[in-house]
């Protein structure tokens, strides 16, 4: 069970705020014992649950892809980590979520646009040096009818939310370890957790991109760094999720227009 802080203890003022952090959003949960304290074993269980969700997403198990309209692996992708979080943190698991405000919506759009610019710049900088593998989504979009394309867009929403879950939870775990166990300052711990979560996210994409380490760690890892800004600013997983959805839907739309016969391409 999670260890709750003593009642009546007010949360301390936030030290070492980054310029982008919104002070009114409060602090990150769990890493410093608030709203509950998690032990090392509980953090390990949470990371195992996160890994299990991803494993079931990519596992070639036919029955998983026939139940719930083929959405079962995606639901397990984020469901297992969140259930594990609820088991170790109790009702405090909802600390990942806040009601978005108008500023959050603006951040979603701004981060999505910034990520597209950064990602394109990184690709242009390295594609003449390193081989890049095509995004397999292009084939799915090319084979989809108009109705199928709408369904495809809708089905990406829970998966992109899952990608945020399996990024934010490792971020918080690394933040806890660096701050509580290595005695790093809050700001230094955030930087290490930020980079660590980006490397983990890039590693998760290795099977998708033919184990292209440069593409996964440099291109996709950089994109993860930008997308995590949403969570770091607002301490709200809905913000990074919204930015991720906008970002990917813009990419899918460009792909669809490029593939469409009406666009003059084969």
C-alpha cells in the first residue's frame, strides 16, 4: 500500500522551477512523497506493469486482436499500467489527470507544431548520413477507404494516450530515483528523467522501425522530449496526449494527401 503523508502538512513551495513550468499546476506527483509515497518495490511493480502493457500491445497473439473489435491490445496497453498505479497509489492515481484549461489547449497546439518543426529539422539533418525507414502507417493509410481512414484516426486516440502513459510513468519513476535515492536537485532530476523517458520511448519503437537505432533514439527520442513539455508544463497527461494526437493527425493527413490519387501521386 502507498504511504500517505501526515495530514496537516502543507505542500512545500516548489524549488528550482523551469521557466516553462506553470507554478499554479503544482508539482509532479509521487516523486517526493506527495500525494502519497511509493516504495522502491512499488515503483518496480509499476514499471513491470508498464512493460507488460507494451508487451501485450505488440505480442502476436491472435485472440487479443479479435476481442473488443481488435482494440483489446490497445486498451491493455494503457489499462495495465493505470491499474497497477491504482494498486500501489490508491485513489492518488488520478494525480496524472487534471481538467484542461484554455491555456492547456494552446499548449497542445503549440507543442504539436513545435514538434513537427523540430522533427523535420532533425530528419533533414541526418537523412543524408543515416538510412531512414518508412513509417509503416503510410501503408495502412494507403490501403484505407475514406471510412476506413476515419476509423483509423479514431483508433489512434487510445493508442496515443497509451504512449503518453508509458512515457509519463517512467519519467516519474526516474524522477523519484534521481531525487530521492541519488539526492539530485529537483531540476537536475527532471532533466535526467526527461532524457531517460525519451530514450525509453525511442526503444519502444525499435521493432516498428526495423531496429534502426539512430532513427528511434535520435528522431523519435527528440520528438518525445518535445511532447513531454506538455506534461512538464501542466502536470497533466491530457496536455501531452492532446499535443501527441494533434501532431500525429497532422502527419497522417499529410500522408493521406500525398498518397491520394487526387494529389497527383501514385
